C-alpha cells in the first residue's frame, strides 16, 4: 500500500469538514467535493514559502536562522518542511474512522480502521497532532538526528493547533499502535515525510540540519508561521475544495492554485522603514509642526535611538504633556530602520487611551513613506468608527503605495496583532507571557516590530510579572522596545531594564527628565523648563459640606473644577450634592460605569469643553466635573481647580497634570488642589471607605507623609523628588506614624508576594534550549479579553480587578426588547428570532456596561452569571444566540424605569450619573 492508493481514498472533507464550510453531497448523499490530504499539505507548504519570502518579519527569520548557523535558507527550509508535514498525523486509523464512508474505502485498500474505534474513549486522545509529532520524531531519528533535536522539530508539528504536547500524552500515543496505525499506515506517513523532504531539497538537506539545536523562541516562531499557513490554506475562500475527479499525482505542483489563493488573500509585503532624515525636519513632516517647536525630550529620544544603532531598550521619562508620544514614534522610525523591524506595536493601559492613541498613530503613519496594514487591538475595536472606516472589506485588493488599510484577514482576536502597525491595550502584549493557546502567534506578532509601551508606571505587581517575562522574551528576540512614563521610580526602571537584558544589575540612575535604557544607551538627563506650574496644596476633611465650601470659595469668580474620587460610589455621592448646590447644568460626571456609547459621548463633551485650544472651544464660565481615575490617563483635559482623593503619589501627580495644562485664566491665576478622602487629624491618617480596596494602605500612607505639611507642588520640578521619595527606602512621616506604617509595609510586602505567586501560575517559562513539549503545561486555555475575561476560569494578565461586563437592553411591557431609549437612535425594536443585522448589532454592542464590583467578585459572580443567563436564555431570545457577535454575551434587561433586580441588588441606570446599585 503506497502513496498513490492512499491519495485516492483519503479526503480532506472529513471530520475537519466543519472547519472548512458546508459539506457538498449529491442526490445519494455521497460526498462529491473534497480536498485530498496531500493537496492541503501542498497548499500549506506553498503558503508557508510565500509567507517566508514576502511577509514574515525579516527579524523573525533572522532569529530562526541564528539557531541554524545564521543561514536564512536553512530557516526557510525548516519552516516549509514543517508546514508540509504538519497534518501527517491524519494518516492514522484514529483520525480516519471519524468518517465511516471514507474509512470503508480506505479499508478496502489495505488501510484498516476498525469500526469499533469510532466511539472508543481513546480515539480522541490519539489526536492527529500527537500522531504527527511521534511520526516526525521517529523519522528524524532514523535520519541521524539526536533524540533531543528530533523532538524539537517534532514538537512544532505536535503544537500546530496552538497547544503543545505533554509527555504523558505522547507516551500514550506511542503505546496505542492500533489507534496510531502501524504497518501500511507507517509506510504512508513515511512517504509523506520523504515527499516533504524532496520539496525542500531532499533527505540530505534535512540531514545537514541535525547538528543544530533550536531554542524555544525559534520553535515558537516556526510554529506560529505553520499555524498561520494552515489557517490560510484551510480557508475555502482562498483554497477551495476540489471535486474528486480533479485528483492528481502529489508531485504535481499546482502553481496556478497557489498563485490565485495568494492573490485573493492580498497580504501586503513587508513594510520597510524609511532612511532616517534630520530630526527636526522629520518632526515637522510627521506632525505638521514647526521644526523649531521640537522639544528637548523628542530630540534626545531620536539621538538615543541613533546611538543605539539596532535592537535595545529605550526608557523615556518626561512630564505629562511634554510630547513623549511623538518622541516614541520618531524613535521607533529610527529603531525600525537600524534593526530591520517591519512595523510597530503601541500599547496603552486602557481601551479609552488606546482609541485616542489610534488616531494619533494613524495621523503619523499616513505621513510615513510606504503603505501598511494597521490594527486596533482590543475587545471593542469593531465599535471604533475610525478603525472600521479603514477596512477594505475584501481580500484581493492592493491599494496605493502609501495607503493605510485594515486587512480583512488580519482581523479578530488572534490575528489582529499580525498587522504591520498595531495600537492595542497592554493586555495584548502581556498575553505573550501567558501560557495560553496559540501564544506562539503573540510572539510572531511582536517579533519584527518596535514595541512601544506607554504609561509603564501604571502596572501593578501582578501585571508586572507578565510585563517582565514579555520583556525577557523581547530581549531574547532582540526586539527594539520603547518605554514611556511621566513618573517612574528608579528601582522600577532598573527592574524593567534587567528584565529585558536578563541581568540582575542593581545600579540606579537618577535624574528627570531622562533618557536611559539597555546597554548601548547612554543615560542622558535633560534640563527642566525654567517655568513651572505651581499648584497650591490644601488639605480638607472628607466631608461634603467642606467640599462645597472649598469649591464656592475657589470658584467665586468662575472657573472650571474637577473632583477626582477613588470609587464610583464616591463620585456619585459627591455629584448628587454638588448638583443640588451648584445646579445640575453646572455639574457633569465621568466614570467607568456608563454605557460605552454614553461614555464616548461624555469624553467627547469633556474634550470640547476642557480640551486644548484646538478642541476645547466651548469652555464654560463655571463648571464642575466629578470623575473617577479615568481623568488620570484617558483625556487631554484642563482645569483651574482640583479636589482629589488621596492616592499613591505618582497618581496624585498624574492628576495634578490636568491643572493649568493649556489655560491660565486670570480669575484662577494660581492652580489649586485640595487633598481629601483622608482624616488628616488621625495618627496616622485614615482613608475613605473604598480607597484601600483600590490602593495599598502602605502607598497611601507614604503619599500622605509627603503631602501632610506641603503647601505647594511645582510641576514638573517636584515630580522626580516626590516619586523617588515615595518608592525609595527612606523613612517618611512623623515618628508617631511609624508603628502603623511599618505594619502597612509588612502587609504590602506579603500582598506583593502573594500576587506575584498568583501570577506565576500561568506565566510562560523563560526562553530555553528545550523543545515545546510541556511548554504550555497547565495552560490557561483560550485567552479571553472579552466581557467575562476576568470572571471566568481563564487566567488573565490582570488579577481580577476588572468587573463583569453586560450588554444593556430594555424590555417592553409586552415582553419584547429594544435598544435603550435614551441613546442616539435608541428605542429600536430587537427581533427575538433570526440573525440580527449588523447596524443593529453594532448599536447593541455599544451598550456594554461594567457591573459594580459587588456583583463581580469571586463569591457572587457565578450566581450573577447564572441569573443573567436564565433571564435571557436562548429559548427566550434566540436572536442573540444565533448572532455570532452577540453569542455568549451577558445581557442586562432594564425595565421602563431603567431598573433591574439581580442577585439581591437593585440596579438603576441614571443618564447623568451612570449605574447605581443598592441592596434590596
């Protein structure tokens, strides 16, 4: 029994049919369209070859080649051969018996697949990826490879579905010869392997690679390219199923089929960075500014990137509003050219900051020579009008050389990061350090790009474990990285540099503003501006009467104030009182517990009123904004007076950056900030309910110690001294505070150790010279950055601080449902049956809402999910469960009074105050 007979009887239209599309049968029910296994392998191999030649980042190929003596052609041969054999495990009884009709034909030709095997519990355990791993390892061993080297190559085949093999499962497959297939089956698999070797130059070409040992970084990249090739070749839009009558000999290569599929896919070739020009001239071209307006930090960042001359880590520390983003993008251009990177990934803390950054990056990119694909990478990207407007909507289109497009195939949770330029939440970067399915694609996504991470100070102990691990991998891949921060402690900077370099250096650089980084980056401290924004600091009791009196005194002649609270409950409480005192029209609210569409409208209104001169053209004479921490990062807005709950000192400074940012009106010539949320008379101070659930008491006490006697802060001059003091080893505060401060410090240390240990559970191993076997042991499974990401069993890169997300609709009195009646184009009836049209789906998706943490913590979340699912079941509302974009989403149905009862809480949506909750 040989190759030709096997080709005649084995079809690709089999148990994998559901992944390809609908089955096509004639009147007798016989399959009439199918794709032979050899044809799929031929397609996959051809696609892999084209990807390597035209699309895979050059940096990724160089890294693979570095493990193969530095020869790029060897890297190509390895990738193409692995792609050519990735599915050989389908030549096995355990796989073939899934379709009895085909199994009968194979049995007649000598390839036995016993009928009893079809429903046997072992059959799915002997899956084709593991059978392929065993077959490849055996063949390579016979070719002269050492056991470890053969296992490395084989582990690519065993991992091509995004899950790496486990030792115990491989041992089970080796023991189950009947399920794996022996005799004739082994001969068929051998012929597949020989054919694949022939396609890359023959057995000798493969055998010469046995002297090289691959590291897990190279294996991850090879696996990612194979996965991508398989996905493309498995797409019937590009590589359609074939009628059985078109069967041909396997050695015949269908170049026309490959060319047509590749053209229809329409992937643009690699983006290439332009040759760097003079810094000020480039600045003027990219950002439509006068060359002379380029700031010191921007010039220094470009100079540091030039000095680095290739891969490395840059850390840019400068005050809020000093142009760090432009500095990073200009540096990224230089680093991309010197390192050969083929794109850029810009990561930010939140979806709101990510959406805002997407517009800025797009504006820059449109003035960078050479066309490119772009992507907005977060769970609600499809709701961003600017991003959606860039989509081509079809695959086989090649735009102008300088066109910026969203490629249709490069959309979705696992593929969006593969675009040339990506703006995404930090989660998308941290997922590369999470043991999760298809994590290899995350590595390919980052390798070959310049990675820019903004607000790097904003990540807590738990998230930092993943950030450090990802930086370690990026350092191994030699990916250029740019880190941005306005307030970074010296010790934190050193931790980040050490993570990238894989060292334990304890030296600390000091200075501010400053450019520093990995080896090859000379530390440069920049001069501070001569002028500063002087903020008068007051301390007021945590009392609403005191809050009203303070604002009345400081807004006596008009002005714009912001009150920042650490919890949504405190925001709503303060807003109620201030609206009663100053009038509802003079008070607005902003926090995370509004519908997504309402929050977007609120942000737009805030920018229109309080933004920079070009956007803030409707600045009122008197207004008060009451907000949560969203004002720290999300919006470029500016106020005259601030009242803020005490927070860690770096976050207080971030908030102060919203004072006199663009305007210095004569009526409030001195910016003022009152620190509240604290009982300043206590020894030591105590904090408002909720603040210690958001921040560590230790950090709050050290911030209080720095502010208790201070009457003025000068920005940016006081930023570095305050931040370094808060996070340094010095004792702060009066002697009478010390016993409680020491206890708080000890509690913080224990909590940090606990959170670091929790993060380690799903932390990807460090780079090694091992195979991928066991690499994802105890994996977190599928990465979930959707509405249930923080509350389901999937491990995430945030430690559960995110609350449960729902879609909000309203119920009619007659049992129907509609979109919320207060939103734009609201009140539209939602059909209960059938798939919903996209415009309506988009409106519904924009009505997402975060539930209070009281309904999202571990003890109650399962009950909340169960109750919401019961209230909105598939039987009651089939349309939501048959519409792909809505399937699996939790839905909160409000009544006409905009209320709903869930798990002992009454939820009420207030148009001006957001979601409220109270116990029944």
